[in-house]
C-alpha cells in the first residue's frame, strides 16, 4: 500500500511539474533520430553548391515565385543536413548550419519572404516550408535565432498554411491562386497540387492540433497588421490584390477580375483542415492520397504520335504501376506527356517523403509501403527517360527536353542525389 501511495504521489508531482513548466512530451518535441539516418550522405560537390547560395531570390509584386527552384532546394538541403548533423562542415569553411542561419535570416527579412500565394508557387514554397519545419526541430539551429526571428518564421508559416487551406481544404473549390491567375486548381495535374506539401510542413512545424487552432482563430486584419510590422510586402501585395479577407473569413464565390466569371466557391479557412476527408493528424495518409495520383499510371514509353523515349529506349519498368501522371495526362491544348513537368514532381514528392521520414511522421502501414513501391517505379522510370532523353508534348506542341543538369534554375541535381544516396535504398529495403 505504501509503495502504491508513493508511486501515485510521484506521478502527481510529475504531472504538476509538466503543467507548471509546460514540459513537452517526446511526441511534441519531434526529436529527430539522427542515428537512423547516419547513412544519408550528400557529396561535397552538391553541399558546396547549396551552402554557396546566400540569397533566395523570390522577388516582389503579385507574381508567381516559382523561378529559383535550385535556390529554394539549397535552403531545404542545408536544413535537412543540419538537422541530421549540426556539426557538418561546409566546403568553404564553417558549418553548414551557420550558412543555413544566414539563408534563413535573409528570407525572413523585409521584402524577401515567400508571398504565400498558393497555386504554382508550390513548386518552390514547399521546399521553403519543409526547411522551416526542419529548422524548428533542430535545437542547435533554432536556439540560435532570436525571439523576433522565430516570430517572423512563425508568421510566414502561418501565412503559407492559410494559403494552403484556401487551395486544398475539402471545403474550398477555387480555380485560382491568390494571385488571381485563374490557372490553379487542386484537382488538376500533379504540379498544381504541390502547395499541399506546405500544409503538411506547417502541421509538422506547429503540430496538427495547433495548426487547426490557427485556422479556426484566423483574423485577416491581425495578419495584415503583423505583415506591416515585419515588412512582409510580398505577402501583403498578393493578399490585397482581391477581397481575400471576405473569402478567408466567411467563404463565398470567387469572381475573376480578368474574365468576370465565377471560378469556384468555398467555406473559407476558419475551420479544421481536411483533404479527401483525412484530418491533419493523418499526415502520412494525406501524403499518400496526393502521391498516389502522381504515381498512378502504368509505365509507357510515350504517347503514340506525341511523345517518346529517345534512342529507341524502352523503360525497364514497362507495364508496371507507378509512372508519373504527367507522362500521360492532358492540359488546355489536349494531350500532355512532359518530362519537364515530371521534374517538378520528382523534386517535390521525393523531398517531402524524406522530410516526413526524418521528422518521424511516416507510418509503417500497408498504404505507405504500397506508396513507396509506386514511387520507386515512378522515379526510376522518370530517371531512365531522363538518361535516354525524351520528346515531350505539352500545350499543343512537342520538343526534345534538354538535360536538366544544364538548367541552372532547377533543383534536379540536388534531389537526384538525395534519391540515389538514400531514399531509393531505403524504399527497396522496405518493399522487399
């Protein structure tokens, strides 16, 4: 009896200490198991390239910020490698984590922030959001930021997450980004769905429950006041190009300023987020739901008369399930079979899966294992076609796709190494 009383007393004291000092549980801290990723290595050539990027050139005004893919993924890779080894040295001297801090401080400074526009910004904003989530879970980096710097990151992530809710929540069905481009929709091709990864990253950054509280308590004027205080002119410009205050807070119909036509309606952002009826707590399930669409085709070498693998190449995965959708899809001009659009998806879907694994958010379920197998087929088929060369067809015309290594703005070399050096072997071990 005395032992039992003592045990109860100790437990009560522990609970009280947790309440008083707000001690987080292991799950809340999201501590990264670095030992589990000790074999994830990136070549000095790629690391030298990524740490050399000092400024993420997003620019301003109401325009899509999807240009500097390589720069945004440089930020991401530095965040990833710092999360796994904060003592990692860069080729130019100093630690990678120190270069990462410089990049973070630049991107959270006035006029340099991502504009939280949703839509095709997902090509790059997902890499930025994942980098922020990794930094938040890396004490050696996070603790070196000042209180104001952390607050700036918080508000950028809140803005990105709100934009993602507008674009992808089950209750919203708008055929536009916040730029009023009238060319973004969550049910179109996979490259239109990448901003969903921003929402998943925000759920990792804040926690799913806290992110839903951010949504339900959203106040447009509060956000605009904070953007003014921090000089976040990029977000302000996009969020004031239309009456987004009403849409965000109350929902309603979007009428295009350009065409004067109604292009979707929704319920706004003041409610918990769901995607295909899946709650934010099921991060890996949401990832699978969108990735299954991207890797949902049977492998073909091309669409007759439209696209083909050069050098008479034939994919070693011919006929298997898992080919990227944008090898056999469509656009406004008809059929689409594009190696270039697949590159966007290769980078985004691959990096997001690595992030989920590192943050301990990838579950060992049958659905996840099936998803990994689809990705293995799809990525390796894509890389085969890339190595052989591919005649793409998109927007009504065809052309041979130039090699991605020669295109300076693409993140392809970064993610290719991430795939070849780690994720491919990891997936093969899981699907045997």
